[in-house]
C-alpha cells in the first residue's frame, strides 16, 4: 500500500467512531469587533502600527509623492526599487531626487540587496492589530521586493483599512483567479529571542513607514490607484 | 452577543458522543528519535535542571515577561472565549474528518503546481526530503524554524548525508551554534542569557560562515545584528529551503508560516526550491478559519496583537518565489493519537507555547527534562500519546504536573491538559508502570471493601499513634520517594468510631 493510502486508511480508522459528515459539527461564528466609525478605525490603525515602532504618516492624495520623497531623504536612501504597477504620480518627484529602479531591472536577490529602499501600495490594513497585508499585485511587486531592501515605504488608502481580522480575512479570500501569495506585516522585522528583549530589525526591512492616504473632496485616492497600469 | 461555550469535558467537543459508535483503530506509535532514547524519567532529569541556578533565573525572567505580555493582549479582546471555542471547533472539524480534508488539501495543492508527498514516519519523511535535495545537487539548505522537522531530526539526517542544514531563526541559530538542544517551543534558547549567547557567537560563527564582529558586545541589538550579517550570505546563495507550516488550509491549498524576524520570508521567497514538512494535524477546513486562528496564535504565543510577518502561499506563484514547491504530509504517530476519543484533542495544538509559560513546573525545570522537542504541559500529554507509555520518560511525563489547571486556561484551542494528564496517569498505572503506587492502591481497596478489615486497620493505626505520641514522622521505610519531601501526619490515637463507642456505647448510633 502506498504511504498516501496507508495514512488515509489510518486516519479514517482512527475516527471510525465519528458518524457525522464533514461540515456538520458545531461552528461558532467568529464575530468582528465592530468599527466605531471610519475616523476611529483609522486612528486605531495608526496607533497600533506606531505601537510596533513603524512610522505612520497621513497624506492627502496630492501629497503622496512629496511625502515619499521626504521620507527617502530623511532615511538617507540613495536608491529605490518600485513595482511595475505603482502609481506614476507618486514617483514624479522621487525620480528627480534619487535613483529609481523598476522591479524588472532588479532581478536577483543580490541585486535587491544593493538597493536602499522599496515603495509599494498595499491590499488591506487591519486596525485592531496594526497590520498591513500585501497581496503582491502589480502595485506591490513580487515578494522579494519588500523583503531585501532595508527601508519599506508602504502606501495604503483609507478605504483599504478594515477594523478587525475576520473582515480582512474575508476581503483576502481567494477569488476565481485562485489564491494570491500574501505577506502580513505588523511593524518592522523583530526578535525577542534574547532574554525576551524586543529588538527591531533582524532580516526584513528595519525601517517601515506607512503612509495613510485620506480622500479629500478634490479627488478620491481610488481613482489614482486605478490610473496606474494593472 | 457571546456564543454559548460548550460545557467543559463535553465529549461532543472531541468526537462522537454516540456510545454505539464503531470502535476506533489506532495507527502505530512514533519511534523515539535517537536523541531521546534512554532519557531518564522526568524527576531525575528535572533534578539536574533544578540545580542549574543560572538557567532557573533565565527561565523565571522569560516566562514571567511573556506571561504578562500575553495577559495584556488577551485582555484587549472581550470576545476571547468565543474565539477559543471557534478555534477548537475548527480543529475538531478537521481532525474528525481528517481523511476528507487531507484529500482536499492535496487536490488543491497539486492543482496549483505543488508536489505532495506522504510520510508514514520520520525515516520516510527524511528520505523524501533528502531525495529532493540530492536532485538539486546542493550541499546546503536554509531552514525556517519548524517543530515537525525537529521532531523527525531532519537536520541530523541531512548532515549524515553530507548536507548542511542552516537554522535561520535567531534562537535556533543560538541552539545550533551552541551544539545544544531547544528548551522551549517558541524561544528555544530561553535557557541562555545574553553573555552566554555572545560567547557562542564569538566562538562558533566563524567556523561555519561569516564570523561575528571582533568587538561584539552582549547587547541584544548587537547580537541580532551579528546574526543578520552571518545569515544574509546564506540567504542570498541558498537554492533550497525547508520549512514547516503553522496552518494548511484545505479549501484553498494555502500554507501559512507565522514568524517575527523575516528569516521565514527569506527562506520561503528567495530559493528556487521549497520543501515544507507539515504534520497532518495542521489542516484547517476553510479559509475563513484563519479569522480566528490569526488572532489566537500571535496573542497566545509572543503576546503580540499580531506577529511581525505572516507568509501565505498556495503551490507555485508564477514569477514570485520558489517555482519548485514540495509539501511532505507527515503522520509519525498522529494517527495513533487520533484514535483516542479523549486524547485526540491534543492534536488541536497550534504550538503557541502559552501552556509552557504559565506552568509552575516548566518554569522551574525548563524544557530539556521532558525528553522531547515538545516540552511543558502539552509535551507531558502529547509525548506519551505519540510515543506510547513504554519508556521511563514517557511513563513519568503525566506526573510532571501539579494539575493546577493554568495550562487549560491559557490554551487558545481549549485543550483540557489536566484532564488528559489524569487520564494518562490512569493508563500508566493500569499498565503497571508505577508499581509501588498500584500495590498500595490495591491494598487500600482490599482493606476498605470489608468493615472488619477496616476496623482492624484502624485499630493498628491508633495503636501506632499512641506509640509515636507527638513526634513527627519524617520517613517511612519503603515510601522513601514519597516521604523524602514530605512529613507524614502522626496517626490519631482514636478513630471516630472508637470515640462514638466510648461516649455512647451501643445505643443505636452509627455502626
């Protein structure tokens, strides 16, 4: 008998006492903590992201480019890699200030290791945990992009921030195109392995800056997002 | 608002409550791995650990720190109890229909380009991994911290075949470079303090790669920086990585790895080939089950609202990450545990280690005395179930507890560890494991089952009491193990029955 058939036979024999079909057992629904309001959710998100020692900045849609440029300068970054689908509006100012390298030109991990920073969009934010989730679509790039460079600037629209974890899991549920790779990020890389003392920055980016884009009456950030190449 | 919580000990929570249900058939037990063969029983190993005052100090500090962090973030969630119930139910649903969910998981993984392998035991799992690594013609792999690969001693198997397995989690690196064994599920180097770690890094890093900086101090930030530099060259050149998985979602074919440092992301993203060794009990029925699990695990484990990094992948993702993806589904005694209607709840374990951090026994002895990669309260129930109760250490583990119940309260998936410990003690006694105790219990049963014998025994006891008087009994011949830490109460000079007869004569009182 193959290992597969034998293990399946073993686990079926082991639960021979169970006569109910799959999916018929008791399942307690997992209930979201309800959002007290959009402003409060955004405030909690910013508070929790900052609590894990990431920097949180707020921006109107028109100011995103300037904030990205300022942040890169503040952190002494000379080169930055960007995903192919990133909003071009965000990059106009950066391109005149420092070396911007498209994702496709930075092919290997060693190449990425020589770049100082990465700028991406994001998929979902979670207020109760201070988490950002990347689903690595064209405006976020492949997974290695946000892993190897030491500074990650992550732009998130206010309407992408949900209040609690179950809602985020729901939004990220795979669609007809199948599951996407996901990276959940809560603060910069950290360890508590030495005497339980928290140290920020082991292998992933040691600096994480989250830019929250709040819509104004002059234009919805969603329009900017969709304007970028898909 | 809060959904009802099932009564504690409700058998419906673990499987069928139907008394006419078919008998279960247990798979084979796990063979004790080479490292732990001949381990002394827990009290002997614990005595050695207790004499190590440095280790006791490190453990006290670490367990109390993490305990307080966990309590604070659990208190933030008013719905915590409902989440625990949901987590337990998700695991029970998967475990009681494991065959169906494993087949679904396999089908979804295969459809997305992963190669699924099945391993009956440790030896088979190691052989599968070795064959994949050999086909890639490499002499090293990078590893994400994984309990399953520790359990099967994969590193030892790879090294015997001339392949270096580099642990990349900071604590695992400390353990590996120190030629040591992990002593905690989450923070395996919890028994080491900063100056010990500095010594290990300074002496050992240079032997296997980039040496530690010559001016290395014992500041945790400097030590972490040394690890970052040492490991980066390994991450950038590695072609094969080995991981475990915290969860395997059946209905999407998604594997989940939860971590803090980014070493996991490095291993799961950069190499060409990724091999994940996953215990068959890691299956979750549906994607939505992550909604509870991703709250329960980080808050219980590191005491954070969310761990810094979680990676999810479903087979091969074109142009992103490893393009050669293997998943090894491992039994190794799990189908044996599953057959026990009460004991199967131990397979819900999500390896958070909350039970270790609240355990008064673990806090004092540390992890090594448990004789397994699974220490603490969960190890005390899981090891004797996975490996059977034949060895000295496995026979003694159900007794490595004061039954205070803190572990059950802390468990995010409501494993009733004290209940299982009592059950396993009964099993050990039935098998004749603790002979002195079972002889004493049999003698007591013989005496108590007959009023004449009881009266005779009481007479003997009160006679002894009058002889001993007010002296304290410090030890009793033949009961050395019991009395070496306890004084025995002096027997009374008169029993209640004797008092009644003296005061009231035979005037129809109690007989």
